[in-house]
């Protein structure tokens, strides 16, 4: 089967991350690109051997282009995705789906109406250690799930561009929790099940600008389990932690020690060797297969909108100082 012919829009550092993954795959091929900066699109075209389109409209009119890989700013997701869907092109969209639930829902609806595939980039849930934990949970090895704790942190001191939409309250409302925390709120839902309600606290402690660089949320899952999620751009280094506690077994994952598991009755945790997997290639190839009529994306528009609602509940909770149910956000955000 011929590779899926895609155009990349919204040139920036993340567009290159996905483009690099596309080049590692044989299932997709970048044939065109567009961003408003002529210098950026020419540089991208030269790097990835594609055509620098003169406009987004030119890409939409090109019938040989089957899909769009969209890394535009959050507030441009609806307009750019709607245009792609109406032109009959499938869309791979980076998370979050939008800055509001209403826009996320609109994105999902325009793609469904047009009959095109919409896939969202949530690569963290695909990491082999989380897949292993999920397999054990599904097999009943953990028993009743009761609690979890997660941390996703990066050092951004002196590394941010205050002119970038990614670091402004308007472009990324909720700051660090919406930008990277959403990955681990998704993993927590993937492992413990849907979140019912959220209590959130957000702070700006180190970075300049107008957006939170530290955020914490307590998540109430529908099955009764409680989890905590901390996200930070203000800590000394990059760090990832995900501990899952069950009545019969617990799993401990962190960036430096990998995955360990402790079963009831044992006194120490045993290491679990999980091979590294290319999560970016996996999600992009899944998208390519879905675009060709084989299966559906693991994270589509409806799932991504609900994922966004969890973070939006945390934002409202932090602002208003109260417990917020996800259903409330889904109904009115």
C-alpha cells in the first residue's frame, strides 16, 4: 500500500517532532507544508523534502494530499480542521483538541459530518510501561484500584519564549497543566478509568509571564479511586512519575528507575523490563491505517474532548475554589 500523503501545517518545534516520526515510518509521506512565515515553511520544506505551499488553500485544493498533520496553535484548531474536513482530508491534531469543550466538540462534529478521520496526539498512554500496567489491570492482577499519584515536570527556566502562544494565558489557558499535565491525566484515566470530579490548585512561582508554571489536581474516578497529579515547569529537571495502587498489587514507574511491581505479601518491588517503543510512529501509523479504512484512532474527537474537560474542571476549580464535576464542564464550557 502506498504511504498516506500528508501536509504539515503550523511549523514549530513540535511539527518537527512529528515530521521526524513520519520519516521513521513507511506508512506516511510528507508532500507539502504551510505556515504563515515564509522562512519557516521554506526551512521545513528543505529539511523534509516536501513542497512549501504558498497558502493553506493551495493544500486544501490539492486532491493528491490525503491528510493534514495539524500543529497550529490551540485557538486555530477549529478553523484549520474544519477547512480540512470540508475539503475531504483526514486530520491528525496535536493535543489538546482545543482550549474549550465547545470548540473541541465542534471539531469532532465537523470531522464526523464530513466523514473524515480525526486522531489526537496522546502518545504518553502508548508507552510500553503503561501498556504493561493496563494489561495487568485488565487481567485482574491489581484487584480493586484504589489510588494513584503522578508527576510530570520539566525545567523551563530561561527556556521559554513569551511571544509563543504556548506560554500565554490566552494561548494555553491553564498553563503547564493543559500543555503537559493533560498527558498524565489521560494516562490516569487510561489506567484507573474516567474521572468524575476535580479539585485543582494552580500557581505561578518561577517563570515570567501570565500563566501557571505549577499545578496540582486531585481526581475522583468514577470507580471510587482517587488520584493526584502534579505538573511543573519550575522544577530543577525533567521528571515523570506514575504510581498505581491496587488491593492486590501496585506498580511504580519513574523516569530514573523504570517500572517496578509489588504484589500483596511481598516485601520488595520487582523490576519489570519493558522494551522502548516509538509512540509517535505508533500513533501516526494508526492514523494512516484509519484513514485507509482500517480501524479507528485510539484517541478520537469525543475522547479528546472529554480529556480536555478534566483539565478544564481543574482550571475552574482552581479559579473558584471548589470541587468541579466533569459533567458540569461538558454541559457548559
